């Protein structure tokens, strides 16, 4: 990915390359759990189409209605899934496609567009392990290690994630805190 000159402005700037890095992080997580949805709802191609739309953007295409429509379709697929794990997997695919449209506005809700898919993967891991929270936290550590310095820099432009209302939000808050803390350690001059 070459350096992008296109910048999206708001409360701060985001380059197209930074958006691609965020979308890449999200799509890797969505791909990890896509089989959960496809096993539960084998005849629904919408989450896979959202992942494909995310890759189209990541691989250099402009963001277009393709990502928006695919994201909405994957989120609709999530609403029709019968299990929590399948819903979270489809929603993660939708998040991957919509990451191309992350807004550069200083609102905590935007953090979900960066980290919710990773938190959903952790929650699915917990569900598959009979609700074991240690499995979820181990998955968060893998997600933390996947985060690039550029992704963390983008994350730090936003306020911290909103208060945790459910398990996915709790996991997202834990990952948010961990990533910000790791960035502070790297920036500490002592």
C-alpha cells in the first residue's frame, strides 16, 4: 500500500491508507469467525460478500456503495441468525465492510468500528468454550498482537470506548485499554 494523499477530515484527519489498515484489522477478525455464521446459516452469502467488499477496498479500490450496501446486508443477516455466535460473526463481517467509512469524529462510539469485530471473536471463543472468560481474554491478547502501530495511532485519536453494557462491550473496553496502554509504554521516554 503506497502512501495515500486522500484525507478524510473532521475532528482530525484520516488518510485512505489508515482506513485500509483499520479495515484490514477488522476483516482478519471477521474472517476468523465467518465459518461460525456459514455453518449456522449455510445459504446466506451476505457476510461473505461483506468480507469480499472489505478486501476490495483494502486492496486499493476506492470506497464505494459496495462497502456500504454489503455492510448493511451483513448486519441484516446478523439479525436473522438464531444464535449469538452466528449473529456476532455476521456483524463482524458487516463491520469489516463499513470500516472503509470510519468517521474522523472524536466520539467514543467510533471505537466500535475499529474493535468490535475483535471483541466479537473473543466472545464467540468464550461461547464455544462454554462461557469461559479466560478463553476470551486469551483471544483479546491475540487481537492486541495483531494491532499495528498505525492502527493503535488511529485508535488513540478517539476517546476511549463507551461504558460496557454487554459482554462484547466489556471485551472491547478491555482491548481498547490494552492497546492504548501498550502505545503509552512504547512512547514512554524513561
